[in-house]
């Protein structure tokens, strides 16, 4: 096996907790009676509805379109009728505009015809990716067609597929690498064609040896004809799946502060996004389904589910047999960067990778105390920042003076708060600092 | 009031009685309490040994010191209307360290006074844990040394014979008190020192194991180093400060402490005068030492240099206490100078 690579600065080793779901194959969840689609699924301008109340919609049909600015269209995941165009609960933005669809009882799955993507030219492929509403499904939700069309001022020579999946509990990407292996490799080749480059590395942490093996074999088989695809095993270290850390681990290049990966000639896509690109280019199938890991001791039956975008968490809970006593926190996303939610009304979006139902003993609810200046957060920070100072400044009401500590380099991975022996909410302090400090 | 806001957010409970807070939801099992109590545990073996070296008196003086530190901490926090945090072990640790750096033969009144000065004035009036800029235990010792110079420089006990650990109880301390090795060396010269404590391997051996006059923390270098290595192994302290403190004391003593240049005894310099306790347990105090690796080394070397300077040229036989106290307030300055290296500066030069 190739030597394991990793990023150089900081990082932590939280317990992995992946055994609960790593062995569970992707299971298709039956469509619930109702779906609720948030109009702002991606970074950028939210969609404007293109349908009205009581309109009939078909699976894969467009229901929202971005008229101005950065964005991708939104598709109906089912045949059904628009029940309402209103608002929905959102973990961060409290309440956001959304479309509610009543699912038709006699729905028939549409047939997507397979096309040979080799015969489609770059511009057409890019259009297909946009039309299918593909965004970075790893979490950020950045529209993929924009990422695949970097400015000519920064030429790109390498594509990285992110299969690190460094967050504890989550195994959704792991399962997709095992079950959709060939699709992901084909997706990588389509992305390479769109970018007009030949080299792709797939970064996978060494705690997924089966995925490394299967993906390596498929990558080797898929290489040739001007494409070189290579799996690069990585050490297990959080936050390896962060874009800048992954780029440094695999290519040794450091993306400057405030810059995009294309500044060092790299484009990063999640493995699941590569699968979505494949579906878009080969079948013309829009992105409206998502593989989500449901784990934690607070759910009756943990699983890796393929759900329709817009499925409410409550419906997933019902399907999996309900909640377990002792549930303390419900988290959308991973335990390091996900959001705690207070209502099961929240729907799954294109960027939801996990739903965690954690019990008292799985989460830390100890109160925080004063900073003892042990400096562990300095050692843990992958960006070389000083979280302790930022926290002390914010507590002292000096949040606006924290720019010299590099608050804007912080991507809120939570490594500092993870190691803090005083249990200080450092990410929260840094978010407060970001609100007050002046961006350089 | 942002602080309060943050703690409320952290424990805000949603309608379903689920907790809602900002990520990360997973935290490591380490805690301030765990660190403090582990350090306390590392200090227990030398304390137990000291009972067999100096008698039960050491246990008594340590108990007085620990109890008064805990009581003063509780009273200070009550008086200042702050949450009482005596369970976190930091006051216990201060009490132990303070007992380790005062002569075991002093009156029990002294550690009580020192506790008031160290914990109330030196810690809580400055903002409590994390905001004190002097090491509280050493502050307590410095206060005693200034206020009770005679007791603090004479109430040393010679090692007891055999297992007669109760032999000093009831006797007047003046009757048995003796001088510490560094004081003998400073005031009476090397000849008297050799006559009193021997030389060569037996000297190093007795100093390393702890059988010679001194305070508790000056005696068993072996057990203190063992505890220090355990703390490094656990990741609670790093090697930077202990190594740079002891290394610079050894090198500078070798150069300057002898009759001629380069004829000093580096091993003796490290094994005497509480250098090991200071290097592993005092100078590494999180609050009063720098957090960056580079500043830690500069901090350690400075402490070593000041220690040797005081030992050779100053008015006291022992220097590490003041050396650490002098460097304590500089540690934040050092951290300001030597920032951690950022991942990558913005394109077009650092801002």
C-alpha cells in the first residue's frame, strides 16, 4: 500500500463511531406522503418557484429556478401536487421559503435514458450538470457547474475527489464508494473532461480499507484514454476532509487565505458529487436523492438511507422504528460541524450527509469554565490560529479586535473546542468574532 | 455579558427537551479537573517519601497548606460572587506546591498566611483561574520569604534516622534545624559542602533519591522526574519548558559556577535547590507560562539563566522561585511575539 498522507498542521483524533453503520448497505426509503423542499439548497441566491399551488408536478420536473446570480434549478423528487408554497423550519436560518409537495399515490418512476458521455462536448456536459441541479453535496453546497468552470486566470491541473469522510459516525460516502464505485470513477472522468485535464486523485482515509481496495481497482480499470485516476490513502485525522487540508495532504500545495482551490490549480469534489455528475451527464437525471447516515444510540434502527430530498426527519424516524429513550441531541450533519436541531419538521436537503440521534453519554454537555491558557487549541488548530485569544477577547467584549488572530481563516472545524479541557465554546466565540471583526 | 449569553446558548433546551448548541457536539474526555488532579497525584509519591526523610511534620505542613488554600479559594469566590470551583483541584495543587517549596519545619501559621496572599490576592483579585499572571504557589513562597526571612531560611530539617518519622514532633525546631546544601555552598564554601554532604556518586545518589536537608519539593528528584515524565507522556505538559530550564541551568552552572570557567558541576546544579520541581511543575503552569513552542523554549532558557544568576550573584542561595516569578508576566508578551505559523498567508503577502 502507498504511504499514508496527511496535512501537516494541527488536527485531532476524535473516536470514530463508524462501526454502527459502516456495514449497513444503502437502503432505499419508501417515499413519504409529503415532501418539503427548501428553495435555498445551495450557496448563492435561493430559487424562485416556477410552479403554483395545486399544480401537478412530475418526478424530475423543475419546480424552482434561479433567475439572478449564482445557483442551480430545483427539481421535484416525486410525482405529485404542490400543496403549499410557504416556509419551513431550517436549522440555521430559522424559517426559509419552501415548497411542499403531496406525493401522488399512483406515481411511476420516470425512465432516464443512458447516453454515452464521451460523445458529448465539454460545454454541453457543463450545461447538463447545471440543469441537473448538482451542487457540492459534501456539505458546502457550492454549485458544481461554477466550480467546474474556473476562471482562466488560474489554470487547473488536478482534480481531487474527497472520500476522506473524516467526521465521526458518518458512513454515507463510504457506502457509496463501495456500492456506486464505477459510477463515481466515471463521474470523475466526466469532471476531468469538463475541466480539460487528465489527473485525478481520490483521497480516502485508511479506516475504510475496503473502499480503498475497491476504488483503487476501479480507478485502475477506468484510467487510460488520457485519464489517470489514482486512489491516495490518507491517515485518519480530523479535519482531513476539509478542502484546504485535503489539498495539502495529497498535493502538498497550500491554498492561500481568502483564496479558492483553483488558486493552486486544484478542484475538489466530494465522491458523492461525482456520482451526481455521472447521473446528470449519463442519464440526464437531476439531483433529488441523497444518501444519509442515520446513527446514534437515540434511534431504534441505524441505517444508511437513500431518501428523496425534502423528506422530513420525522418521517425518517418513523420509518426506522422511532426514537430511543435518553435522546439528548439531534444533529444534522456530523458531530464536529453539524447543527443541533430542535424539531423533526426539518427536511433533508441536498447537502445533508447525516442525521445523528445522540444520547446523554454520546454528547458533551458539561458547562464551560475560564480559559486556563493551556494552549491545546493552538496545537489542534489546522489553520494555525489562536482560538484561546479569540475566546478571551470575545468574552471581554473586544470581538472587533480579533482580526489579527485570523478569525476569517477559521472554517469552524471545531478541533479547538474538541480538545479544550475547560469545555469552552470556542467555535461560538469565533462566530461572534466574525460578526464583529472587520474583514481584511 | 457575552460570556453569559454563550453559556446560556450552550445549555438552551429546545421544546422537545433536546439540547441545542453550536458544534462541535463531541468533546474530548480531558478536563481541567482531570489535569489538576493528575498533577496532584504525581506529587503524592515525593510527599510520601518526604515523610520517611523528614518525618510526619511534612505531611502536617502539606495538609495545612492544602486545606487553607481550598478554604481561601472558596471564601474568595463567595466574597467575589463567583461560582465556587474548589472541586477543580487547582487550589489543592497550589496548596501542595506551596508546601513543597517552604521549609518543613516552619510554624503552621505561615502556610495559612501564604494561602491568603497566593489565592486571594494573587489569583482571585486578578480574575481567578486563567487570569493570574504569577504562579500562586511561588507568590505565596515569595511573600513568606519577604515577611519571615529567618524562619524561611532556617527551619530545615535534617533527614531522620531510620524509620523514626515522629522524632521531630514536640521538639523545638531550632534544636534540630540545619542548612540546605546550596546555602552551605554559598555561605561556607565548597569544602564545607563536601564535608557535610560527601562527593561523587554517593552525593549525587543521595541528592537524587532525596536524603538531604531541604524542602519537600527539593528532595526526591527521582520521584519528581518520574511524575514529570508521566505528565509529558499524558500530553499534559510538553518537554519544552522542563528541558530548556534544566538544560540552561546545567550549561550555565558548568560554565560559571566553578572556581574557573567550565569547571562547575552541572549535575549538582540540577539536583539541588528545587530546580526539578520548578522545571516540571512550576514553570509549566498553563496560566503563567507561554503557549507557543518557541516562546516556551525562550521562557525556559530565561528562567534557567536568571536562576543561575541569582544563585551565583544574588542574595539568596536559591533562585528558581524568583526566576519563574520574574518570567511569569513576560509569558504573554512572548506569546505575542512568537505567534503560531498560519496555514498559508493571503495571496500577495501577509496582512
